[in-house]
């Protein structure tokens, strides 16, 4: 006797009443729950009501054969095992039934033991199939839960990234506000102090005309500094498309005029004659770019032995290269990624607004160029600009040197 699963309902389909009775008797005594049907069609109807765990089906029946039953059950209930119960001479047909999806076959005989073994095997198959389906459903549920968890985590990461971006924007805004307040407050304090002093001249009989002129000149100078800061800040914060062209030599000449008041006598400033090209930037923009780079380089070399700032220019088919190199202390690696940020500066208070490189970077990018920075601590810094050139021939009369 073989151990049976808890569920062991067997449907016997056979057109012989003697076979049905004998099988029912043998299986009932072995612990099976048995229902019978006398035709293939009746058997299919019994499947719907009895819900068997295994079907024992005769092969040769009038109307609907055993092969037809196997085909129908494969379509309706693929999980239901079918065992073919057949005569010896019908074995080739039984093999065909196996190909169509039958679970096994048994030769009709007086000994019920082979029948019970085959049914036990079929019931074990049904149990394994049920477990497999349960595992597949559990896996599908797990996959669904996993996908939901991934979606939830992805949404949470996106939310946190958004919050982080907002926090970084607020931090950047705080830096900008602090920078603006510091850079504007100092010259504004001078303007207000001098104006208040001028307003009380009637109460100060010892004030000389020279002192008055000096106070007014200082106020004007500081007011112009505030104006430049606001202009640079507006340029940095409001992107636009730069248009225009200028002679490189004239922009360099104007920039060098600006540099005279910013270059100590100890600093050697080398600026060779530029190539005869029209740069694809407005002259004011190119003067701003060159003067900012040179001023930064001069500040970097002050106090260094043999301080040197060199600017070189080179005309290429793809555009114009402009390099400014200094032998200053260089930029620390942790600062290189921030030097383009507005108001970021390592200079002492009053030495710079931190807008210079940010403004240069913005102007160059608006014109379609690029800025790169190479620096080594203790050795110096080189800033290279790739500038567009204007497709206009330069008249020989306009090729004056920039010295």
C-alpha cells in the first residue's frame, strides 16, 4: 500500500459498467474517493462538479475517445493529471496520449496494484504541480512587491535629491547675499560717511577745499565700485547671448590701461603682440575677460619671488586661444571646482568680489567658447580660453600692437 496525499479524488471514465464497478471497488478499499462516468462527454461534465485530483480514462470509447478527453482536459485543466487505462493492444495509442499530455498509462489486468501505483504517481504529480503554482504565485507576488518597493525607494530618492537641490540653492543664495552685502557695504559706508561729512561742512570751519574735493572723489570712486559690482552681478545672474566682434589688439590695449593701477612695480607683466584677428566678442566683454584674468594673476603673484604674469595669444583655424599664466601659489584642489561660483574667493576682504572668474566663464560660454584651468599648489596657475573669431578680414591699418 502506498501513502496517499490528503486529497485523493479519482474520476473513472469508462464505457464498461463492469470495469467501472471493479475499479471503484478496488480504489475505494484502498482509500480513494471515486466518481465514475460512462462516456468522455459525461466525464468532462463530472470534472466540473466533482473536482477530481486525477482522472482514470479508458482509451477506446464510442463518441469521445480517450485521446479526445486528454486534449480537452489539457485545454480546460492543465493541472489535472490523466492516467490512461487501456488494453494491451492499445499501447501505441496510449503512447500518443502521453505525447498529448497524459500523465501515464496502465494495462487493464486483474491485479489492482499497478493501477494504484500509477494513480499514486499521478497524485504526487498533482501535488508537485500545485506546489509549483503556489511558488510561481508567491514569486509573482514577491516581484510585484519588489517592484513597488523599488518604485517607492526611487520616488523617495528623487524627493530627497529635490530637497537637497533646494537646500543647495538656498545655501548658494545665502553665499551670494552675504557676498553682495559685504562687497557693497564697505564702499557704501565710505560714500555715506563722506556725504555726511560734506553735509556738516557749515559746522566745521577748519575743513579745506582740498579735503572737500577728496571726500567727494572718494564717494564717487566708491559709488563707481558699487556700480561695477551690480553690473557684474547682473551679468552673472542673467544669461544672454553675447554678440559683436572686436579687434583683439584694441581690447588688449584697453585692458592694459586698466591694469596700470592694479599692477605693482615688482610684478613683471609680459604681453606679446597679439595676432591680427577679430575676436567674436564685443569689445567691452573681451576687455572685461582679459582685465579680470590679469588682475587675478597679479594678485596671485604678489609677495612671490620674481613675480611673473604672462599672457599669450594664438590664432588657430578653430578659433583663438588666449592663455594667462602666473607663478603664484596656485589653487588648492578642493577649491578648483568652486572658483567659477559667484562670490567664491580666497582673497582677503577688499581684494576681490569673487565675481571675476564667474563673469569670465559666463561671457566665454555665451560667446560659444570654453575656459579651462590648470593649477598646482606652489607652482602657479594657467587659465586657457578658447574664443571664437569673427569671419571678417582685418584691415592692415587696424593692426596696431597692444603694448
